[in-house]
């Protein structure tokens, strides 16, 4: 396109178009840019396979190109005399393998960025609810299996608890319950008071740079908490907690320092005077408490509770969502 034509189009967009027409133009531009990003992602995978010539199934060298499939993706074949002789494409072995409808992958990833419901995806994208749910866990499992952040510096740590859930399990109907208890219906709580085996602990660590770590452990014991955080907290970090016994042990192992922080409450005089009562720059647990509030809102209210077996997938999804990623980031994680 020559410059004169481009300036004419820009002038029309600025002066002669309605807001609805501008919105449609913007949507087309985003779709084209997203399609180019997806094409570049798949192209990189094809180039990697072409250069390494290694079969992802049997590991043999010497794969060759083998035409294209119905979606236009390049297929490869492992030579029978050298390896397994099977065919595959650039996504074989990744969570995106055998996923249909590549034209809406990026639109679905954008829906994940916006935390859209399955009903919304079914209505707007035309995907069945079960397919949308399965795709959600494909992306979530890929994120959960990917690399995790390393927290360093001033690290805030705490635990948050969710009800142990077997949502979707048919054991009670079939006479083989997964737990020795009656089924729990939506909105009901645990049958035992306080923190018990009916709750799943999530250990969280977050630093001042925004790095977040969420680890689901079987029990909130000192040994399991220290094991969950030991390899993800940088040595020499300042660990802040609300007084749990696990975190001083972790700080001692890592050669760092531990601080026990208690919530500071204003006095009645400070409340009456309306004066600021927080000390600027003081150590707090505000970041980890805010993150836990976000998790509880998302898991308990937005998603109406999730099965404990899928909880790590949702935690990984929400960690990435916290960084406000581009939709292509979900596809990059799933195609890795």
C-alpha cells in the first residue's frame, strides 16, 4: 500500500466512521495480528523439527516432510527403517495435539485472558461447553507443568485453604464414594470445624517484583511446606509470615531472615481523627492477602468451586492471568 492510500484510509477512520465501524475495524486488525502471531508460533515449531530431524515419539533421527493435513499444517514422518514409521505434526506430544478448529484458538485464548464462562464461550465462539471445558484444562495443565517463578528479596508467605472437592465424581451414585462422607452440595461447607482433612492447603509466596508461587500440598505440615518452597525461594531472602512455624525453618535453611508480622489496627483516637496510621515502607502481608482474596473470589464465586484434582490448573491459569498476558501467551505455553 502506498503512503497516499494509507493516509486516505486513516483520514476516513478518524473523521467519517462511526464508533461501531471503528470497533469493527479494530477487531479485524486484532484478528489479523493474532493470526500472524499464531502462524509464526507454528512456523517456529516446524522449523525446529526440520532442523533437529528428531522424532518426538521414538527419538530417532532422520524424519522427513510428509505433506499437509486438512488444516494446512505441515506433517512429518519418521522413516520406517530408522524409527517408528509414524506420522505427526509440529504439535504432536503437546497439550494442543489433535485440537480441532484452529481458526478460533486465539479467540479462545482471549476468552481465557478475560476469564469468560463456558456459557459465554459456547454462545460467542460456537464451541460446545464440554469442548470448552476440555480445552480449558489442556491450557491449564500446560501452564501447571511449565516453569514456575522464583521469589526473592522480601517474600510474603501464607496458606489459604479450599474445601476438598470431588466435583463431577460419580462415586456416590455408583456406591464407591471417594471419601467416607455424604456428598456435599453446592454452597455447603465442611462437616468438621476449623482446619481439617476436608480442606486442601495452598502454600503461597509472593515478592515485591510480582513473582508468585502457589503450591498445593496434601497437609499443612512444616515438612511439606518447607519442601514445597525450598527450591523456589532464593537464598538469603527476607521471609515474612503471620507466625507459622514452617517459615522460620525455611529461612534458616536458605540462610535468610524471618519476620513475624501481626496486623496493625488503628486506635480509636486515630480513627476519630482520621489520621493515617500505617507506617510508610513497613513490612506487611498485604500482597499475599490480596492474592488470596483474588483466588477465593475466582475459585469459589466465579468458577462456582472446582474439583481438587484440577485445582493446580486453575492456580496456574490465575498466576498467568495476574500478569495481564497477551492471548498468544496461552498458546505458547500449550505448544511448548
